[in-house]
C-alpha cells in the first residue's frame, strides 16, 4: 500500500486552511486594530479587499494580548465608559508607558484583586481617590503610593477659588476705590439707586441671620418664611449680602468692552455721531458691528447717565492670577492683581501660601510640607485649612508625590487615548472590545502574524 504525507512549508504558510495570503492577513490585521468595524471595512474595500465589519471585530477579539512583565512603577487611573454612570480602571507601566489592563469599575476590591494576581509593583502612582488608595494598600501593602502632583495642584486651585469667592467684595472695591474725576456726562455724581431685587435680597439676608441669632434652625426658618431649605442655607452661609449679589444681573462680555472708556470720553467731549465713532474704533482695532456701538449709545440719547465703570475682574480670573507665576502675568494683570491684594489681606495671605506650595512642588521639597501646613493654619483661610486636612489624611502618598519624580502624567495621557478610541467607535464599544483595541493599538507591531491567523479562522 502506498502512503502519502504532507511536508509543511515555511515562510508563513503554516496555516492549515486560509482564504487570504499572509500579506493580505497582515494588512487586514493592521486595519482592524486601527479602525475596527465599519471604518475598517470601508478602508479595506478601498484597498480592493472585501471584508465585513463583523469579521474585523471577531479578529480583534481573537488576537492575543500583548506580553508584558509586572512593572516596577504602576500607574492607576479611572476612565469613563459612560460619563456619570459607568467607569473603568486603566493600569499602565509608567516607565515604558505601555497599557497593561483595563478593569471594570473603579472600586478598591477590583484593584486589590488585580494587584494580588500580579505581585511585584514597588511604586503605585494614583490620583487622590480614596478607593485606589485602599485598593493599593490591600493588594500591595509593601508598595510605595505616590499621589499625583497635578491633582494636588488642582485641589489647591479649587480651595483658592472658594476663598476668592468668599472675598469677592474686594474685587469690586479694588476697581472703584481709586479717586477718579466724575464723568462730564454725570452731572449729579449721585450713586446708583438700589434695585428692587437687591433690596429684597438684602432684606431676606438680614431676616434669616436675625432668626439664626435667636437660635432658630434652618428648617424652622424655612417654614416660618415660606422658603426652600436650600435658599435659607445659601443665605446662612453668606456672611454678607454682597456674596449673594456677586455675579447677578451683569451684562454679558462684549467686543466693545475694551473701547467703552474711549466712547465715554468722546461722548463727554460732544462727539455723538455713532458712525464717526465706529470709524474711530475700527482704527483702534475694533472688529464689531456698528449696531453694537449704536445700542451702547442709545440710552445716552434718552437721558444723561454717568460713564460706565470698568467691570471688576471675575472670580475665576483672579483665581488664575493667584495660581499663575507672577512673571507670567501681563503688566495690566499685575497692576490689577496688586490693587486687589492691597485691599484684601485675606487674598494677599492666600497668594503667599499658594506661592509657598508651588515652591515645594517645583523643587520636590516634600519634607517642608509640614511647615507649610503649620503656617497656613495661622491665617484666617478656612478653605485652605480644609485642603491641608485632606493632605494629612493621605500624608505618605502626598509627601512622595511632592518629593519623587514619579507622577500620573503617563496615565492621564493613556486616558486621553482611551477617549479617542471610544469616540472613534461612537461610544458603542463595550469594555472587552475597548480593552483589546487599547492594548493592541499600543503594541500594534508585535502581533500582526497572529492577527492574520485569527482573520482566516473567523472569515465567513
């Protein structure tokens, strides 16, 4: 009897059955990883290779995960699969920036289980979330935890903004306090009358604080005055009625704002022709329409009013000045900021403490953090005190974050990459497919041959 046998050929012909050449398989593997379903099928058709979107998706799921070793420095952060509802956890090697895994949820038990299954991480970079701190402490008790510097600075910015909001009256005082001659258009120089809304807010604030001083509770005041509980609480938290009036009924920013002072001056000099004034402002760089100027001048034609005072800088803007390095402020910003600090000792103290924390962060001097907290608590800045208390609750990780070179920057970059892939698939990818694409995209060059085999096995 004659016997037949088959000898396997090399050079990629190691697949028992296949409809495509090795080159075609490699091409479709790259397309599948880069574009996934419908977009990948359209590109393949343009390249004269017909394949369905389902085949490409099955091929991605059949590809093996990239190989990796347990990193020395592990980065952990959360990402949203559906913002506000569902979240996941991404883990990366902070030294190579390679993504290692995507986990469902962002609770402590999920991270702890992964760390127990993959022991060996010596440093764990994370944000300020308490769940990740507990998970790292449970799953890798010997690892050093490092709090991310960006989130520390962000938390300080939140505390600074709350402090500026608490002293928002100083912003108005700094603008209106300099002695400036009254405009010729304001014949009387009389102050603006209080509006009915402002009078009502002041009266309500005084009534609520009077009842609080007598020992009445929030609910009791709400029932007695027929108000909502949130309204009573908001008034109770405000030390002065000006805090409730800040930001109310102010006109929206306009292209004309930088030129209003010039218009006031020209109007006082007797130049009331809007067309002529529009031409003058265009020579000064104004790009708005004639109608905006005409609308601004219209009330002056009906009655004589005083010149508009420059609007005070906003709370967010002053917070930005507080957080930025003084050398990065323009001359105008530096002048306005100095005027505000001169009128408000609390904001001046806030700026001093913010610059002190920035010095610790920039020079990696975490050993001086205790002295900074001690100095901060001598000032009357309750929001900054709360920030310091939060640092003490996560003390070791915060000190490491302010002392070592490690941070969560690579993890934040990978989160942006995840967002890009998720939006590319219109947010429809579930976690298994999203995980495959994130891992394979980061290591796309290492698995093309295996991907080609998967394409042949899933072809229909």
